[in-house]
C-alpha cells in the first residue's frame, strides 16, 4: 500500500480500560486509504534514520507541540433534535416525547429545514472532535438520507437510521409510520439507498435499523426489523431500559425485561448499540455480553430523563462493552468532552450517594467511580469496539481519525504550572479544553476541518 502521509506527532490513546499511553513525536505512516500502516516510536532504533529520510519529503507533516487525540465516537445522537438542544429539559420522558420532540421531528418532512439543521449539526460535531456518529433520523426516508449525504460530503463517518415508530396506540397521528408494512418497506429501501451511497464514501456511511424503542413499535415491526438487520447485516440502534416509565412499560406489556424483549426479536447482536440501559440487571448484562451487543452511556441525558445512573463498572466487570453518546437533545451538549466529564461526575454521585439524611455508608453504590481515563476509553476505544471497526487507537491497522489539540491556543491556554507528567496533561485537556483548542480534525487520513 502506498504511503500518503507521514505524521510526526505526539498523541494519547487508551488500549485498555483506565490505562493511557502517550507517545512523543512518534512517526505515523498513513496509507492512501487512510489506514495507519506503522507507528514508529521515538525510541525505535530506526527512528532517526526514518525521520531524516522523510522529513524533507512532501508526504511529511509535523504537528509540532500540538497533541493528537483519537477522534471521538458519538454512539447515540438524535440529529433532528438539534434545534431543541438545551430546551425542554424539565419534563418526564413520555410527556417530553409527545409534547416537544415529536412536534419537532415531524418538521423534517421539509427537506430544506432538514438540510439546514443537519449541515449545522454535522459541522458542530466535527468542530467538537467527533469523527464518527451514530444518528437517529426521523421517520422520513428523504430527510434521513439527506443527513447521510451531509456526513458523506463533510467527511464524517456516519451511521444513520430511519426511525420506526408504527404503533397507532402509542404514537400520535401527526407523527408515526403510516402503517407497519410501510415502516418495514421504507426501512428496507433506506438500507439499500444508504448502501449505494456508502460505496463511494471513503470514510464509510452505514445504515442502521432503528426501532425508536420497544414502546413505540408493534411486535410485528420489531420482528421484521430484526429480520431486515440480519438479511442486510446492518447495525441496530434503539433505547433500552432508559427510565422508570419506559422500563416498566415494557415489563407490563411483555412480562419480560426490555433486554429480553429486544433479544427475542433478534435485535441484539454484535452490531447492536443500545442507549441508556440504566435499569438492566445481572441477567440483562449477561445477554449483552453473550450477544456482543454494546451499551451506549448517555450520562448528561440520564441526569435529566433517566431517573438513574448507569452502573458502568458493574457492566464492564460483566464483560459488556460500553461507549458514549450525547443523546441530543435528551442531553444538551454536542460535545463528547462534556459527556466524558459528566460520566465521571455522575459516577461519583452514584458511588457516594446524594441523600444526606442517610449515613455515609448507606448512601451510595460502592465501587461505582469511573475515572477520567476510563471515560476517555469509552469515548474512543469503547466506541470503536461497539462499531466493530478499528477505530480509536493510533495503531497499525487502525483507521486514521484524530483531532489536533493546541493546549497553547490564545483564548484558552492550558498553562502547565506544575509538572510535565503526561497524566496531568491529558487530564487538563479533557477537563479544561474547549472546542477552540481543537484546531484540526482528520478522518480516514484526510483533513476535514482546519480552524
Ligand atoms: N426514547 C424514545 N425516544 C427517545 C428520544 O428521542 N430520546 C430519549 N432520550 N429517549 C427516547
Ligand atoms: Fe436517545
């Protein structure tokens, strides 16, 4: 494979949960199709020779003092809800859906509106360092295809789903699939259209089978969607055991837990990503682990709508893979930096508890703390594992997606008053940098954004 670029760069990544690695001025060889072919560390005996050999060639690019982080992976975001980010956050899930969210989502019948909002959103995500995103669209094929086209054009790796919500008893007349059959036919057409579109997109555009959540779908739709996902080997996304209401609603309807129901319809497989999962128990965790399905943790959204905090450590210990999602607009922020921070903060509240009328040792759920480095793993490597793609690491064979951080950028300089320890540097970047510090974004070996 021909080498297109040789980057001299310092980077952080996390191969193992909770552990970080830092390489200073490594040489990263990237092929024409955007794959990392080799990473030469500065202590490699050949380092100097290679540096001399390539540093004067056109392929060479040095990032100087800037720091590379893997591109962040947003595993769960509702693109049509972007105009509502930061709004309507004082509500309960089912009321919020019916009174704010569905009236907004129905507007995407209008393609012009879709184009405007989706372009703004994808640009915003890129400027926040998000290089891959798994999107819920709306029930509309055209508008959701438009979202995929925008990802394709702007260079983002997009995983896009036409939403299915066909149950006439659960969804308002103004916003639902017109019938179960049309929901399935339209999903199949959507899968084919995205596969065709994706053929010419270097970074990849993928269709996602998307039952909104169990309460919004008929049994027949859930069953048919499971079959379609199998037939076309697609990703599957949905919401699972999100809130008290949602979790109990599914239990009442099926006399089974949400995870069991999704599994029984063939919706849990290795390319399934289920958002929230706050109420899943040990048996559900085993189903996730056995089916190699992933959980998407949406910590900000959960603080508003979920009535609970995801027991991240418990699930990790069961072998469940977890990534992070913004869940716009259940979560208000398009930034995975904010979600990394909130993963840590909400885990502290779970660990220590919050009711000061209880004794300290009765207040929390022990061993629930998630560290900032663990949260960084979730936003990068964990997301890559969920997508079953080599993403999130600067390693041979991995896709070359990264963000370039300038810690000395004038409007938000992260001065280093203390030691030069690498751990401190990454913590300061994750806690204190703003999107202004992200100066460039590269996806599949190609620069898609330079500020
Ligand atoms: N459950 C079903 N639909 C939604 C949605 O749009 N947002 C969230 N947070 N939960 C949901
Ligand atoms: Fe969601």
